C-alpha cells in the first residue's frame, strides 16, 4: 500500500490519487503536527464524556459500537479545523469535487481487549462504508486520521486493496488473506474509496487507539448527520465559506415557499452542486 509524505514529496497528491484509483487506498504522512495531535486527543476524550452524559451509557451500549464518537463538532470547535486542512481539501476536490460535502465525522476511541477477547462488531468485521457499486464513479471517499500511531497490536485498520473495483462481496477467506494493516505514524491521513472492504483491527495493546474518520460524498447524497441543524445557523455562518459548504450549508432543503423563492445568491441549494 502506498505511503507518501505531504511534506517531503512534491507529487504526494498525484501519487495518492493514483493509489486511490488503482488500489482503492493509500497513506499520506506528516499531515498533523504534535501540537495539533495533543489538542485532538484532549478534545476527543472531552467529547466522549460529553456524549456519554448526553446520550447515556444504556443507549450507547445498545448500539453495539466500540468507542465511536458521533457529532463531535457539537461539543468542541477543534474538530471543525479538520475541514480546513489543505491536504483534506485537495483530496475532496479531486475525488468527489469542489462541491463535495461531509457525510460524517466520527471519532474512534478503540479500546484494548485481552488477546482473543475482542468482540465481533460491525467495526471489526469486513464491510464497506458506501455499499453501492457505480462502475468506477467515485461518489464517496474516506479521509481517516491516525491520532495515535497505527500498529498491528493496537488495531490498525485492515484494508483489502483493489476490492473497490468489484460489485460482489469477496469471499471471507480472500478478505482475511489479502487484508493489509494500515501501519503508519500518528498524524497520518489514511485514504480509501468508501466502497473498499475494510475492518478495524484487534486492539490488544493495553491502551486506547485514537482515530478520526471523515467520509465525504457528492453533494446530492444525504448526510448521516444534518450538521447545519445540529450546529445551528449562527455557528455554521461563523465558519469559512468552504467549511460551510462541507457542512452542507448549500445543500439544504427549503421548508417554506419564501425559502424556495430566493434569488440565486440566497438559495439553499446552489447550482453546480455535483
């Protein structure tokens, strides 16, 4: 699997895009610095506690997820900064277009378990994040950040290169036999086509493994979270115009005729959203 540095390799973007096209995945290193990583870890644990307080342990356990943190931007503006990173925007622009939107941003605090005791969940079994084969048309892309170093013993994401090119589900033996752990240093950006088969690895390291998954889609695909409603108009309008776009500000649905009959600059859904 490709690994390229955005600081040392001038053609990192070309290499990453080629890897996405042919392998369906690749790693870009040196994206986040130590200070940003430290701020992110603190913000993630803060968001985790806030989500527990807001949702309750019973509902979270019933969902059967392992340390998934949804809607973190509701609890800390730090997570909006990921949507301003030039490396992220370069990938979005060249895959799902300049009008692409954020389908989801999920924090992942993958807990450690004793060897052989890792529970089987949706995360730890092979799956696709966008289970729709569109004959090579890229409708969704994952931009996954390693907040901690990704190693085999702490559950580095398992990727099966090339499986984004087929409409059928590969046999289990093939998925397990061809899976490659996405080993990379903290601060790296793991990229993969959302139709690629992948799974969380088994974390038996004795410590949490932190990551943040972004999924970006074409603008006509409904978001998993309505970020505009979740954050409120005032908060969204405080952000940079491009961040507003990613959050879905220009892909809203009118709820009244006065919202529908607007001049072009005031419309909820702008022309050219593709």
